[in-house]
C-alpha cells in the first residue's frame, strides 16, 4: 500500500510593531493545520517609527537579520511562504526601501498589508472552522493599530482598522515609565475621542462577549481575570488600567515580559475604551491571530474547488462606495468568468487569476465617480490605491491594470501601461483584459440584454452563441471592434451568433 502523500508545508511570517513571528505548519487529511515550528523575536520593528516617521537603520538591520534566518528555515522545509508587515511598515516613509532589501537579502516577498486586510486575516485565523451561523466580535490590539471585526461563521461582515496601538500610544504620551494621574486622564480622553471618530458606537446585534486575539490583550486579560478564567469584564478592565498605571515601572517589569511591560498600560487603556465604546460585557482571550490567518489563507488558496465569495463581496462593497452601476458590473463579471471558464484551453492561465478577472470586471467603471472621459485611468488609480481585503499589493496592481484596459488603448505588451510588469504578469493582464473588453462590449447598453451565452472553441475560431432577451444591435456594433484585438492576443477569429429566447 503506497504511503500517503504529505501536504506541502505552509509558512506564515508576521512583521508586527512589537515582534516578528514565524510559524510553519502542514495541513492534515482533515484540513486542520499541524504546527511544525514557531519562532518569535521581540525586535520591535516599530520602535521610533511613529515618532520619527521612518524605521531607523539599526532596527532595519535587526529585521533583515531575523528575516534571513526565517527565510533559511522556510527553504529547508520547502515551504510555501506568505510574509506580511503591518502598521509599522505601513507608516514608515522608508518602507519601500525596507521591502526591497528584504527581497534582495532574504529572498522574501514582504507584503505591507492594509489595515482591513490585516483585520481580515486575523478574523480568518481566529474564526477558522467556526460554525456557519455563529456571530462573533473580534478585537486585536497591535503595536501601531487596533483591528475590530464582526463576523458570521468565519466570514467577516465588518472590518475596522484604527490608528491606535500600544506602542504608538506609549510613544505619544511617553508612558513606558511612570504614568501620572494626569497622563492617564489624557490617554483615556485621547483614545475615547479617537474611537468616536473611527468606530461606530454600539453597533446592533453584537455578541456580549468579544474575542481578544493579541499578545497584549492576553496579558491584560490574564492580569484582570479572576481565577485565571481567560475572561475579563469591562469593570475588571477598568480596575486593571488603574492598577497598572499605579505600579512602578520596576513592578510592571517583574510582572510582565520587559518589552511588554513598557507598553502594557497603553494596551489596557485601549482595550478598556474599545470594550466600553462597543457596549460589551467582557473580553475572552483566544490563542490565535494573524499568523494563523495567513496559514488559513494559504490553505484556502491551494483548494481550487473551494468557492470563496469574500473577495467579490469586498469588490462590490468598494463599488457601492463609488455609486457604480451594480447590475452592469455583475453582468460584466458573469460574462467575463464564463469566457474565462469556457476558454481555459485557449488562454492557459492558472485558476488562481480567475478572482483577479472577477474583481476587475466588478470595478472596471468606478472611475466614473471622478470623470467619464478618462474613467478607465481613474479606475486604475482608485483600485491601485484602494483597500480590497483579500488582495495583496501586487495582486491589486494587476487587477487595476486589467480594469484600466477595459476600453480605449488595447493591452499591447509595448503600451506604457504595461511598464513595471514582468513578462508573465504582462501576458496575464493582456489576456484577462481582452476577455474583459469582450464582456464589457456585450453589455454596452447597461441593460443586460444577454440572458445566456455559450462558447465554442473550434479549429476555425471562437464562436459566441448569444441568447438575448432584448435587441443587441448596440452590443454587436461595439463588440466587433474587439475582434481584431482578440485575434492578436489569442490567435483565433471571434464570431457572434444571436438567438432569441432561452438556450436549448
């Protein structure tokens, strides 16, 4: 009997504000993740960033040394790696230089993820395999930001990333040592005011107990909780803030890890304020977080049969913010994906890029919010600089390029809009944009006249059999302009056949 095939090792690297973490795991037969190795290095990547706006060279060297070691461990295990950086590198003005050095010296592609993507990954890590109907509230306090999410099952329905973190607040109020009563009043007032601006007050249907997922929350709740229950009421959190602030720095360092002791008062202030602002009863600690979410995300990306609509939902939410024509966007996405699926043998693209086409199709017209005349270019800018949880920075760049080419200049490899893409990326953008152009032409009227269509990919060419509920003269006139570009890209003639009524 042959031995079972081992699943590939997955690796998550989290460059936070307080520490850098590595976890190596392997999926078992049931899809659960078995941890193989963990490391945590409290090198404080965010030290000085919030005060000066840049990562100091000494800190960058510590970070690079750590990531070189992590990279070697990942290579030894032949792991599939995702490395992410959060608020410290989001805000450091030398972030691009650090990312470049990590790529060149450690061989890692370090993604500086948005606050909402960070919140999504934390949510995924904490709520993995949660029953589908279970409603959850999640709080995670990092060094530079605090993430809050609500979810049903393991799917988030609201994500907030707040510029409040334990290191940031400590630096602003110089609260690593003695904390006076006046300092504490100012810290509380500052945090409450920030929450009023950034987080809805007492959203409806919230669970009464929040899940707290970070090391800071773990430390605060463990200190506050009675009988080591792992759950602290809001009243206990308030008492804890006062107790910690009254402690001398020496006593705090005896009670907590020295690096944690310096920021524990700020972390407690933030947790108390968030809990009161949301109107919950208590906070329970969970021992999962961002690293777990990165691993689950890698696991899901491997499963080509798993349907995940969260990325499309995020795109639709973004489109709604720009008042897009949702019916048209959904129709173009449906037509684009039908073309992608039916012409797999022709385009020969991996299934992993299918979601990129879907998002580009859903958002191709959002540039109308700025100006109609050059809306394809405005669409590129809005997607490129937008926040779409589920897309890494490079993926968002590719989606923006695909959407940019839905009209006007064809996606030629020599066009200036292809600058900065490697050959594989450029070919992918060219093929997906060509499919998007055909799909968009088939709903030029924005009235969804195409009810169904079937695609035949024969030796003589590609034929689209369109089943229409309304006249499609405008669509046919426009799509004829795409025939030449389609032939240049795919090497086949494109033809159209209209049928009235439903397909047989």
